[in-house]
C-alpha cells in the first residue's frame, strides 16, 4: 500500500456552525421558612417563569431544601456542576447569579495568558530563517 | 406519615381549584416547554401556606402529588393504550389499533397537543378504583403498568422537560414533535418493536449523512485518494464522531430502559461490565476475502470498513455499548428531521453541526514511499521527472542540522520540506508535493444535492472528476 490514512475524529468548534448552550440544567433550592431565602422565594414567584421563557434550552427544577440556605446549582454538558449560595440576596441579584451560571461554560476557571487560542493553523505561517531576503552582515 | 398521606389528597383537591389549574393550562400551551418541571412549585407553596410546618416539607414527594393530581382530573379518557404484544389484540378492532400504533409518533397538530397531553397524563396511572367503568367499554384492554413497557410511552414525551430542552438546545423548530424526538432516543436493544424504536429512522439518517458528507468531500476535494476519503468520512460521521456529537448535545443515557424512565434519556440495554461484546457486533470475518479499494468502494459502507456493520434491526434485545446507542440516536435524529422538516433544514443542520467541525485533511495522509509516488505522478501527468534540490541548510556538522529540500519538476517547485537529514528533508518535501496535488480544491463547487427540487438547473456547474490516485 503506497498510501494509507490515519483515522481521527473531527474536532468540535462550538459556535462556528451551531451554538450549543453549555448549561443544561438549573436547580433552584429554597426554604419556605428561613429568612435567608426570602429573595429566592420572591424570585421563584415573580421572575422564574420569565427566566425560563427566555432560556428554553435549560431544564429548570425547583425543589425545597428546608432549613438550609437557598442555592442555585447548574449542571453543564461537560458533566461539571457549579452552585451559588444566594442567601439574603434580592430578586434582581439572584437573577444575575442565575444568568452568570447560564452563561458559564462549565470549565474550571483558568487564566488565559495568550490573547488568541486557536486550533487552526496560523495564516502567516511560522517565521523561517531559511526563507526570505538574506541579511548581509 | 399517615397524617401526611391523609394530607396529600386534600392538597390535590385544593390544587384542582382555581390557581393550579390556571398554572397547568398555562404551561400546557407548550409556550414554555422548559417550565414543565417547575410544576411542583405551586403545590408546595400552597401546601406551606396552609400548614406552615417546616418539618412537613421534606417528607412529601411533590412529584407524586403532581401525578396523582393529574390522574384525578382526567381519568375517564378513552385513548388507545399500548398493548403488550400486537398479536394479543382482539380481532374486532385489530386494524384500527395497529394503525394507531404505527401512527403513534406522527406529527400532531399544534392545537391537538394539549388534549393529547391531557390523555397522556391520565395514561400512566390506571384507575383501579373504577373497574366497572373500564370493563363496560367496548374495547377492554389489559392496562400495563409503566414498568412493564420496554420504552417510555409516546404520550409521556410531551411532558418531558429534557426533551423540550433538547429540542430548544438544537434550535429545532416547534413543529418538530417531541414524540418523534423521544422515539429517536430509543435504541432497538431497549424496545424491539420497530414501531417504537429508532432502527428505521437511523437507517434513513445514516444514508443521508453518508450522502451529504460524500458529496461535500468528493466535490470539494476531487483528487482525494480513496483511503483518505474513507478516513475523512469516518472523522466526520463515523461511529466515534457521532457518539462524541451526541455527548456534546448533552444527551444522557438512562441506567436501564423502561416505560417509567424519562423519555429525554437515551434508552438502550447496557452491556454488563465484564461481559464480552455480543456476537452481532463483532463479526470476525470480512465480507469477503477481497480487500481491494474497488471492493471497498462497491461493497462496503462509506467508511470502507472491513467488517459488515450490524443492521439496527439485528440489535433488538442485544446489550450494546453506549457508543452504538449514541450513534443510532444521531442518525435517527437526522432521519426524523428529513421526514418532518424536509431537505433544506436537514442540509442546514448538517452544515451547522457536522461540517462546521474542524478536520485538517492534510494530517490524515500516511505515505509509505512518497518519493516513488511523486515520480509516478509526474510520469502519469506528463511533468518533467522530479528532482530534489537543496534549498538551504545550516549546521551540517553540528548536533542539530537543518536541511530545506525542494522537489522540482523542471523549473516548478512542487513541494518543500525541512528535516534534520538530507533524506528526511527529501521525504518530507515529496510528501508535501503529493499533498499539494491531492488536496487540490476547486474554487466554485456545486454539490449535486443543491439541485434537488429545483426547477432550473442552470446554477449547476459540472464538477471536476479526477482520474484517481497514483498507482504504483
């Protein structure tokens, strides 16, 4: 065989063709008795339906968690989960926290030192000392 | 605990009055599919407002409250129920029932959905309290508990929040029915009935995927060697790639299939740990002992595989690995999109989800004798015989020499490569020259499927057809 081929799998590029929201489930836990979840209860009563309507691709579940602080827990497509304790927060702040969880990718927070990270080859190519105009010394 | 049980029916009575029914009808309009799971919300609020005991909360199963409530409202519906076996059916209404079974995943009109959901809600809980009413009906059927169904009932699909979220996540329109989406998630290993599993849809989807990928590759890269073509197909729509895609879509697998399982989970019979791969999946012998490329093109699948892939219908009741079930789901989704939404949307879906993936075709080549191939290629195409010339070098006597070699045919440079020895550089240059030839891409391409259902074929431009790879 003069030529054979290597088997690989094409790499995903979320957002290049289709965009898949990485947050797939949001759990809202509240307590009906404790004062720390007063804002959470207000959020569930007033704003949750609008939030769910705006984000139809997220599965939303509401469940009580008696005598505990209210928590929003997000499950992501990569299998990770992230939770935020929203005790003593008001309705608006809880909505912001829910949006923060919705927009997260589910990856661990990490510092990016390079401005651009790409799996594509550089358009200009790598500089080569063997090509181009020769420098006369 | 008895107190609690006594409380729950009261609560359902309270819930059946004004506020909760309003809430239910509100989300049964299917405007907010993902709000479905928030169903327990009004019940606990109503409950706590009347009891005000924090210790009561954690004992009550809110989901059970909800289902009991739903069952109590609409227990006298006359929807067709799924029998255990189609041969057990009474002969009087056999045809009608068979027809109903086969249409069970057909698209429902949007205004018919709430009624159907209503019925579906009544379906799971058999009203044992009223045996006389059910027996007085003309068509008495044995009502199966959900646990005995091999896969979720189609009616339960419209209530699954996971399915609604999945449809929205894939940006599928509302007119794509959730019942069909649920059916694509049922592998034949879970439900052997071809009317309820995804076998037929996955066959259609596999053909469509193969067609669109092949035409994209063949029109855009007309000189691609067949082995590389097979590998590229495998990279885009091979079993591994499809399983990966389904994972990126957020598909979760059910632990075990069954009628009581959420229809938004992938239903298949799992391969037990330690047990070998079943005989259907591993076929030791090739189709024939003929292994030529021509044979692969003519007789095997689009990946040029040596083994015959099992037909989806053969996998009924066979435990399968996750990858097998996941790829059958992706294929079945494509097939059902074709049936429900038509060709243009399938093409767009394919472009967005499959062709948008990054695959560097130049990394797929594995040359054994590139220099010989280049000289054969030049002889075939009538170019001057290729010559390798040293372009530049550094550190020939050092520990890290670098040579840059070009392959020239007359005055044309076909390829160039750098290596730490003269031979390595020459081989790399020859491989680069071959890749430059094989990866030629025409500027304007019209794929054959673009002229489907078009009245004027004037936009069609014939594609380049190459005479093929170099044969040595």
